[in-house]
C-alpha cells in the first residue's frame, strides 16, 4: 500500500453518486454487502475497457459471494451509458464529475506522463466489507488479471 491516505481497517468514506441510469447510489445503502469500489480514468480507453470487461465477466462469481461492483470515473452519465452499451458491460458505473469522491478516496493525484505532470485519477480499487470497513486497497492497478485477484482476495477474506 502506498500513496493513499486511506488505510485498511478504517471505515470507507460515505458517498452518494449518480449511476449510469441517473439513479443515486449511496454506500450506506449497501451495508451488509461486500463492495468492490474501483476508480478508473476514462470510459472507452483500452485499460479501462479491459478492467470493466473483466469485472463484468466475473460479476456472477462476485454476486455469489455477496459483492457489488461499482466503477467510478469523472465521465458523465451519458458517457457511462454509451460505454456500457458499446462494450456490453454488466456492472454499475458511477459518475463523479465534481471529483469529490475521487478526493474523498484520495485517488485524484498528481500524475507524471511522458515528463509532464497533471492531476488525474490513479487507478485504485477498494474492497469494503459488509460493515463498511476497507479491508484491501490496490493502488496503481495494472488491469491484467486484476478482477480475478480482487475475487480471490474476497473469497479468502470470507473464509
């Protein structure tokens, strides 16, 4: 774990954001379920598409474990709808246009790319237990096999 001010064992910051249907989703309403909360930079980019497709392909396994998958980016509700339709995604995407939840979870940070610095979303996943505590944080996620790693961790936590 590095670079994030949140830590495993602490309560996950509460938030409400609109989903891809414009319906408000609040973390507090998911008490009693495991939550996979993942932040990603942009709809329809290669890595973000792969990550969303991987979570979609494992959705039934996550649901069997009592888990909900929430993807969060700065994209608009309309962008999320197009992304879901185009890529046939089966997960919930939340729109954080104001980046308030990004900041709450400390994933809006200075990034370096090709020698230039700019603020952006650091690809990060949080595993939140049914009591609302963060039990695992993956920082600077590489998308390959990430969804499976999250599922494996969830299963090991439940044993």
